[in-house]
C-alpha cells in the first residue's frame, strides 16, 4: 500500500471561494469535450495548467480510429482493441468506444475539423500498427492540433464555460464524503477554493515522469495523485506504454515519429542498416507497440547502440511530404531530411493505460468525482492501448463524463443549495484543522532534489521502464520512499514534484504487484502471461491493494508469441 498524506500541501492556506456547477481540471481533448457537454446543462469552469492549447492532445499526430471503411467493421475494431489490451480491456467500454466513433468523426467534421478526404463522402483513412484495416481519420500529421483548436474555439465561444489558464489544481476538497471541488493556485500565485457540484479530472497522463518522452513536460500525473489522496480507486497503474519511435532533439526532448510512418511502409533498421523486426515478430514493423518496443530494445542491446533507424528513404518523397509535413519540417529544423536520411529513434514513455478507475459514464469510486481521458482508467485499453484509440477515448468518454457530471450536479443541486453550500463554505477551514503541519507528518520533506525531474526520470527508467524486474522495481520503490509527498503552498514546483513522486510510486507499486508480463508491463523475472493475473490491480489510499477479475475473455496471446 502506498502511504500518502491526505493533502499535498503542508498546510491549507485560507482561500476565497468561487462557485461553479461543473469543474473540469484539464483542457485537453477530454476536458474540453466534457466541458462542452456539461455546459448544455450547467455553468462550467475549466482549469488548464498552462496556456492553451498546451496539452498532449494538441501534440497528437497520427489520428483517430473509426471503423468507416466499407471493408472494415466495428467488430474488427473491437477485436483489434481487445488483442492489444491483452485480456484486460473491458468489452463494454470498448464497444461504447468503437460504436460511437463513426458518428463522432462526422460530427467533428461538420463542426469544421478539416479531416482529409478521398472524396466528398469519404474520409481518407490511414493504417497504423495493430489495426487490421485502414481506419485512422486524420488531418495530416497534426490531427490533435486540429481537433483541439476546434474544441478550444467552441469552449471560448460558449457563454456557460469559463476557461482559466495558468491555474494549478493541487488538492481535491470534500465535504460529507463527497468531492466538492478543488484548491487551486491562480497565475498570480494566490490560492482559491473552486467549489463545484461535480468535479471532472481530465488532467492527462504521466509520460513526463520518464526522461525520454513524447509527452508535454506537464504530463506528470498530478490529477491522478490528487484523486488517490482523496481516496479514489486507481487501476492498472503498472501499464505504461512506450512509443517505439521517438527522436531525441538537440535540446534533449522527445519528438514522436508517428506510428503511421511504419503504417505507410517505414522500416526499422540497426545503425548498420539491417532490418531486424521480421525476425522478432511475424508482424514486423506493424506489431503492437510493446512488441516493437522490445524488438528495438533487443536490437539496441545487440548492437550496443542507444538508437535504431527508422528508414523512410525508399518511399516516394511525395508520399513522405504529403503524409508527414510536420515531421519533415521539425526534423529539417534539426538538420535531418527524412526523405534522404534514416531517422535515429528510440522507445520513449508515451501513454499511461491505468489511472482513476471509472464506470462507463466516467464516475469514479468517490461521489462527486468523475474522470476522463488519459487520467482515467475506463477499461478501454487494458494492458496496452491500440494506436489512435486515445483521442477517441477522450471524445467518447469525455462526452459521457460531462453529461453524467452535469446530471449528478443537478441531482445534488437541492442539497447544495441548502445544507452543503454552507458546509462547503467551511470546507477549507475544517480541512485545515484536520491537516497536520509538515513537522507532524513523518513521511514528508525527506528529500527534494533541485533537479528532481532528472533524478525521478532516472529512477523510473531504471526500475519501471519497458524492461522490469522485481529487484529493480524494489530498488525504485526504496529510492522513491525518500521523496517528499508534500510541499509548502508557496512552492509550486515542490507541489508538482510531490504529486509526480506519488504517481511514480503508484506505477512502481502496481508493477511490483503484477508478477507476470502482459501488454505494456514486461518483467524479466516473470516473462510469461499468467492466468492468475487475468485481473486488474486496484490501489486506493488507506486500503490494501486488491485485485478485480477481468471481465474480458482470455486473450489471443499474440503479444508474447515471439518474445
Ligand atoms: C506526441 C503525441 C502524439 C500522440 N498521437 C496520438 C494520436 O495520433 N492518436 C491518439 O489517439 N492519441 C495520440 N496520443 C495520445 C493522446 O494525445 C493523449 O492520450 C490524449 O490527448 C490525452 O488527452 P487528455 O485530454 O486526457 O490530456 P491532455 O491532452 O494531456 O490534457 C491535460 C490537461 O490537463 C492540464 N493539467 C495537468 N495537470 C494539471 C493541474 N495540476 N492543474 C490544472 N490543470 C492541469 C494540462 O494543462 C492540460 O490542459 C499522442 C500523444 C502524444 C504525446
């Protein structure tokens, strides 16, 4: 069990209150979709940590999966998703995802998202690894940007949505067993209580816990840590997806080379030019991400190199320029032309399959709290996410969470107007009294390095990277036990560090529990999938971790066939 204090703040500052019907923490695809839906029924406030459109959603490249082709079917999309999920995807969640996708794509297009088309009636559909048909709806290689821009414009124009940029949510507030909002820091560094009838966490994933990542630096799992401290159940935290092909820029940041580059015929080679994936897996470059990632790791180990090459040079320059304009432009800025030169790439953290456990309407185990997008664990992705199912999950389940939160807010309205409103006024004062000061909390302020991001990244890569073992995980857990899980209210970066350290502990804790290899979780001491682990590991503050049997049938065990 991961021991954590109830609040990240060493003491809760006195803070003025503002009220809203539905509060959404996060302004990526999930948060904005939830906000737009909730705003049909309620006043909505959306918090964004940075300036819009800063989010992983805006960086998404490849596209959105939807079974739209005559040769494709929802059944095939479901089957592909279940295979990638390696037995842990919830079939009802997957069915909701897949069946709602085609109408959603048409709706987004009608709202102005300029998806590419073959002709007036048909979207141009791309192919990506793990998909048995062409089904990736896209806007060049900047799909996330096009979708996010549209959602932001709609939210900005909506009379019932208030968008607050540069706000850091730190701790959920509760009253009488119900989440009633959040304590957040405004851009001037002043604290405010935002009280809401329903709160939706849509704060994204945690890829930036690792050094080389495709994610935005803010993707540190802060919302997940917040939910855990408040007592929400988290599931599947051990499942981290590493994207096989990330280019390290001269500044040392990760720049993702989309799956579609392999879908269109890109070949992985060792630095000596040898193609290695067919010998590793019959699906070669189009195998699921975890398999390609381990194939690349094996090739890197065999050659003693820190990268492999993604070769597009045999493809026509017209195809490369047409499909990957953003990638071409970015790599040329780095002095590399992908039309003529293979791209050095390595696996990097990309996506968190686990998160705050929800039902199909985004409700968490805590009354008043919902979650959507990468921060949530709806059960769609199981042990491994299929490419281009994530933006889709944000849209489908963001909408569901927004609707359900607004409905719950309406139901709670009477109570709030009477007893709870008065109670909420007192929440900060009450919680202040209950919260021990830093000196009284034994597990806090043990360790806080100045360059904590690099230090944390080193621990995570060593212990909970693509290749794990019990010994390394234990070493990681010990190292993380020294990290502070609290910070002073004046110390914004310290709050971030403490949240990041807690999310890191939850990932390592989940990985230690799962004594098998499945999907995005590979342990060299338990290299096989085990029937006893056809289940989800659930972690909740103050409770021993427990296991919930998966409702999905045992998978076609493709993921380890060639390992
Ligand atoms: C480079 C890249 C390419 C990708 N390509 C694809 C693709 O082609 N197709 C696909 O389906 N998926 C893709 N993904 C995955 C997908 O983009 C993400 O999983 C998805 O966008 C997550 O959306 P979200 O709304 O949950 O979170 P995000 O879009 O990450 O948004 C999180 C929001 O929460 C806010 N936030 C975080 N912490 C706090 C806090 N403490 N207080 C207040 N606000 C906070 C952030 O500011 C941000 O507004 C890609 C991801 C990356 C990184």
